[in-house]
C-alpha cells in the first residue's frame, strides 16, 4: 500500500514519511490500515520486531488526534522506552503537535499533561494517574499498549491489564491498539480488547534461526554454514569474530550480571583485533565518558571493555551507562554487547547476530536452573537484523552435544511462543488493584468489584470464577482489617487512609507495615534514620539486598546492637521471616552509609552492587519515605519532620548539615561537602560567597563554579579573571575523595557530584 492511500491522517504526514525514505507500507502495516486502524478501530498487532509496529501506532494516534480530537496515550513497560519513544514522537512538534512524557512521581495527577496531543508514559504511571483522578484521561481517544505480551509478567502484568480495563471503562469509545512480537494467543487478546487482529510473521529482512555446534551453524531450514571455533576461542568468540569479518555487530544474552561482565571482558580481545585507529580514538573518548558517570569498579570495568570494542549491559549499571552503551552500539562503534534479558524488552538495539548463550537461569522458587520460555528467547532472537543496515539477521543458540542440538531445535527454534496468561488473580496484585478500584470510584460493593474484574483478561481466560471470588473476598477482608476499606450499608468504601494509600501508589501491605512501625514508637519518641530506612526496606515495594555468606551473623549482631532504633516487633531468629528481616537491615545499612557520605565505590565494594543498584535503592527509599511522611500526617502521628529529614538525606546522599546545600542544582553530595569544608554552609552563604573560595572548593572548574553560583542566585556568577583561593586547592598530585589522581585540581565529575 502506498502511503498516499492511507486514509484520515494529517496532510503533512505524507511528506514527513517520504523524507524518512518511506514510500509504501510493509504488509502488516497495510493490513492494519485495512482493518481500520486509522478510522478508530481497535487493533492487536502481533508482528515480529523490526516489522513496523511503531508506525502502526503512529498512524493510529495521529489519525485519532486529527480526525476525532482528544489525546493519544502511548504506554510503555520501561522508562528507557519512554525516553526513546518521546524522541521519536517529538519530530511531530514541528507540525504543531505537543508531546509529553511522564514516568515518575506517583502522587501527581499530571495536570501539566492536559492539552498535550500525545503522552508517553509507563503503565505504572498511567495507573497512578487514574488513582489521582487526572481529568484529562477522559479526553483520550486512542491508547497504544506497547509490548502488550507483558501482561504475562507476574510483577508488572496486572498493572497493565487493570490500566487498560480502567481506561476502556472511562472512555467507552476508546480506540485501543496493542502491540507485541508474535505471541501464542493473540486472538484471545484481540477478543478481550474487542479488537481486530493482525497476526503476521513477515519481516523486512530475513531472520535465520539456528544452533551452533562443533564447527558449524545449523539453520532451521536444514542448511549448515561452516563457522569454526579456533583453538584459542570459545563458541561466542568464534561467532563474534565471524560477524565482525562481515562488518556486523553481535548481541550476546547471558543469564546473570556477573556473566555479562565476564563475557564482555573475554570478547573484548576478539573485538579489539577488528578496530581501526579512528575507532580506537572514538572508543577511548567514550570510555572516558563512562568513567565520568561513576567512580566504581563496575564503571571502570565497563570503560575497560568499551575501549576494546565490547560492553556489558544490565540493571546494575547507572542509567547514563546504559544510554551511552546503547547509543554506541546503534552507531556500530561498540561491536558486541553482553546483556541480561532486560535488553530484549523493546529497547532499540538491533544487531546482525544475536547469540543466546544461556537458555537456563536460576529460579529461587525451585532452587535451581530452569529453561527460559519460548517467548523470552524469541524476544531475544527478534533483536537480530536492522532494516537498511543488515542484509539479514541471524539468531543463534549454542549446543555442546548432539542431544542438546536436537533439544534446542525442538524447544526453541521450531517452537511456537507460549500463550500469555493473566496474573491478576494472585493475591499481591489483587490486593493493590482492589483498593485502587474502590478508592477511584469504579466499585462501591463486592458485586461492583467482581463486575470490574469481569472486564479483565483474567475473566476472558477463566471460565471458573470461583478462585477470583475467593481471592477477592480474602483481599477485601485484609483491606477492611487494616483500615483501608470499610463496609457500609450499600457495600464498600475507601477510608481516608485507604484513599491516601491508593493515591501514594503503595502496596497496601507496604502501608500496613509502615503504619504499624510508626505506631510502635513510644509517645514523644523520634525515629532514627536507620530505623526509618529499615522500616521501608522491609515493605513489598522495596527489593532487598541478598544475604551473602557471613552476612547473617554480621547483621544479626547489628540488629542486637541497634535494636532500640528498629521499629515494630522484631521476629525471632527461628521464625521463617527472620532472614528477610535481616536482608532489609542490610539494605537499610547501605542507605545509611549513602546518607553518611560513604563514597560510591566503597559502597559498591562493601555491598557487591553496581551504581544502578545504589541509585535504584535510594530512589525507592525516597519515594517510600515520602509516602511514610504522608501516612504519618494522615494518622496524625507527629513524626513527619523526622521522616522528611531522613528522606532528604537519602535523596541527596549527605549528612544532615549538607541537606540544603546539596539541593542547589548542580551541587550534589561531594561538591556540597567541599563547599561546606571551605566555610560555605548554606545556600544563602553560597549566594554571597567569595568567588575565589567557590572556585577553589569546586576544584578550579570555572564553568562548574559559574553554573553553581548562577543556580544559587549569586548576583555576579561570572568567573572571568577569578583565581582560586590557593590555600584551599588540593596539593599537586593529591587524590580527591574518590581516590582519583588529580594533579591540577580539575578532577573528573562523577555520579555523586550531581
């Protein structure tokens, strides 16, 4: 179908697409148009990666805004995807459209988004907007759910499922467009969403799937391709070398962070041999940027691999690390990425070849290694091949014997993806969404609640409703017992506390834990930072650190030493939950160290975490402490100021005396300490400070000093002709707090500086 034949889209779109080299639609895109996606018809598009799903969504959203008015909402599963899609859609602002993105602050109604034409948000953010009564949600004419197969995910799936059900109830005429790679029961999803279905296996370039064994790549069509493993190589190195010889790049999927890092280190010797002098220069500059992000071993290891053309990618990296690696890989500067499966979740990082090195991963529920699902492996395989850059894509599993070769073909290469299944009826998910449904006014009785759940995928997939009724009754009883719901003459109503918990986007069990802990304080008592950190760390909304060998003894001793600070009843050492309680204490101690200004590299070494883990824990703690402060106010417990101080300290990573100074934009934890030690202790003092003192405290960085003074409101922030106070500069050749040689006082910036 020629793009000129697409109905009901803005006039400018035709020239815009042609500027991008698009003259005709791919077959699945044309089928979507024929099914009415530009005329307001709902659609499920189950088509392979790189087959044009985003353009299908774009046609739906632009036609909805153009022809029917209102707003379009694009729901993504990850914040990284939100940023990626925002950049894509911001191109439309040149034609008068207004694009917004929202991924954080779960207590906001997103009022600033009203009037936008297209909004990009995570499913959790949309769910929170519903709970906070965002009025503009009723103006939606089109909603797109990207990666809709993630309704199958036990952690995040129920939120996406309930969000779609809620939006459809708010807007009966809403056009729903659900996008996914090929799944086993796309027709069932289409029935649930009252949508037409485009179910296609078409790709713009060929995807060859196979298994490498011995010295050959065995392909799904029966062909064999010689790909020998040299004496100094393992299978991944041989495949990466072969790919490089053809001018391609490689994604290697492994099952753990440690394996990603070690694999990247090994493969760097393979990629290094293929680098040109020009590429080596560019990679050296990229490695310097990576080191600037963080002063941790993880950052150094990543930079060392990148200098040689390889990289690793996992959740332990800082966001800036991941963005730098992804961009360099798309530009074919980095030749290979070794990644955990999170990279397969829709982030735009295609490669000539994908190697699924590890098809089993550890599962704590069974105490051993279990195979990945077909859907997960196919998601990884779908990263292979980029239209316009690669002549084809190849996805390769690795076998160590004839039996495994046959098993991998049967299990993955020739297999169809499993059907996705709702996880809504699990009690943790239902507990959260039952409260939100009542608090948001969508249900005022048990019958209303069950009727709402009838509109979910779970109801579509389950003929026997007895389990859902039983779990719903159990959840309602829990919510009533803990004071979040109350029974009325007409049915059910949310209490003031229940409304607050729903608005805060808390798991009710987290709220119950926090309330119980705060109420355990003796009258007039004030909680310590560690006590508050431990309280929020033992809620379901915080992922705790694992206890490693020797940790149980260490943290049991710490629990005894600081027992008076810990809130609520401590479990006996013989209770099953004692280990989780200690894990929460370990996590709290990390937060206490961070708020005590312990260096990031020391934290990473002490707790065996990456910079991304540290940031993830501090962000979660800041949110949960903010929620605890609101709960304290709701119940008039009188400990709000203590909670606020603990929250401010963990947000900035500073001791109490630096909180205000660190909040000046551009200062951060390390610069705040340097300024404080130079005698500048408050933002007011910074506004009137001697510029030579500021310049020396900030390690003779004129641009940084000028920016900081401008942000603080200094009347003359210019650093022209200003010399640093010599008595405050570090000695030549000295090391700064991060341990970095800094002979000229112009040391590197890092995550903690900002």
